[in-house]
């Protein structure tokens, strides 16, 4: 359907809510990633990532109204992100994407983007 946006085809807000919630369930149990999130719960982090992804995929631009320009490399500069952190982050995202039961083409687009984005945020060498 021409009139259906990519965001709508992906299932809209509900899809991203489920994706990011499931992702942080995995992160919460990850010994490498958990220490990067000093808050007791992931409520704030979950909301920021959800709103960013919604905006990126063509949904409402609430993220930028609340947070300004994403500047993701700058915002990740305080965290040491080497290949191990990147791969752990991607593993939890991959697991979370699998639970969505998206059509194959949309699942591939989403995964391809996440892999690309995660690689672009590495800011430290291995070890
Ligand atoms: C924020 C870690 C990749 C999007 C954060 C935070 C951490 C983190 C610790 C702070 C949590 C918070 O918001 O309070 C990582 C690690 C990554 C990674 C270890 C591994 C490569 C990504 C990727 C994206 C992303 C690939 C986008 C597709 C965001 C966003 C925020 C955030 C939107 C909130 C920025 C803000 O508005 O303050 N990340 N991240 N991250 N991350 Fe990542």
C-alpha cells in the first residue's frame, strides 16, 4: 500500500515499545553492559532509545523535541564501547528483533540498520 509509511508497516509505536523493552530485559542481565546503566531501572534509557528509533523509522519526532539533535556519537562518548560491548548490544537487539515476528524484508532492514548504527558508535579498541 503506497499510503502506508514504513513506520506503520513495521507496526508503529507498539513494535518499538516491545523491541526496546525486550532489549533492556537482556541488557539488565548482561555483566558487560549492565554497569553502563547506573540507574536502578531502565525506564529513562528505555524511553530515550524507543523515541529515537520511532523518530528514525519515520514516526513522531518526540525524541528531538525532548532531546534535541540526536548526536549519537557525542552522547555515547562517556561510555567505553569496544567491539565486545558492540557485539553484546547487538546480540540483545537481535534477540529482541526475533520476538517481533516482522515480515522478513522489514526484519532484515531493521537488523541491517542496527548493525550499521552499532558499528558507527564504537569508540574504543578491543580490551
Ligand atoms: C544512550 C550504550 C549503541 C541509541 C545510551 C546509554 C548507554 C548506551 C550506556 C545511556 C543510557 C541512557 O540513555 O540513559 C550503548 C552501547 C552501544 C549502543 C554499549 C553499543 C554499540 C546504540 C545504537 C543506537 C543507540 C546502535 C541507535 C540505533 C541510543 C540513544 C540513547 C543512548 C538514542 C539516548 C541518548 C540521549 O538522548 O541521551 N547508549 N549504546 N545506542 N543510545 Fe546507546
